[in-house]
C-alpha cells in the first residue's frame, strides 16, 4: 500500500454504485483517489452548510413526510414537508426559502426520498 493511504472496508453495493458512477462519468482519475476526493468534498460540503451557510439551522430529524429543523435565529422549529413530490416550508410558506435550501443540501435527504419509493 502506498504511504499515506489506509484500507477501508465498505459494503459491496456501495462500492458497485461508486464504481458504476465513476465509469459512467468517464472520470479520468483512478477509482481510489476519486473516492478519496469525493469523501473530502462531501465532508467540506457538510461543514460549509453547518458552519458558514446556515449555522443557525440544525437538522433535528427526518420523519415520515417531513424534516424537522431547529432555527436558532427565529427561535423555533421548522417543518420542511414533502407533499406531492415537492418540499414546502411550514414557517415561510415557501418552496424556495433558506430552510428548503438547507434541507436540499443535506446528505440525508437522498435517504428521505429513497424511502418514499
């Protein structure tokens, strides 16, 4: 193994998804360095979301048809509701406010939608 690298065990299905995506997108970088970059990029995205873009928002949980946020700026809870395949904010009565943008950037959102199928 090359210096500065470690072995990591992941599920076969996860590896297959990453490998297939890597192949379909014709990514020039080899698979392992690309996965390393991909992981760092997603960590940085999460840090940006929680520390820079909307530090006043916190994901309190994903429920059956909504994501519950704690909005420290407005001192209250916000429900971002999935209705008819679209997200809607119960506080701003909007589908394009900061709460919607925050939820759309959450990595957990893919799981939320995946469970709706």
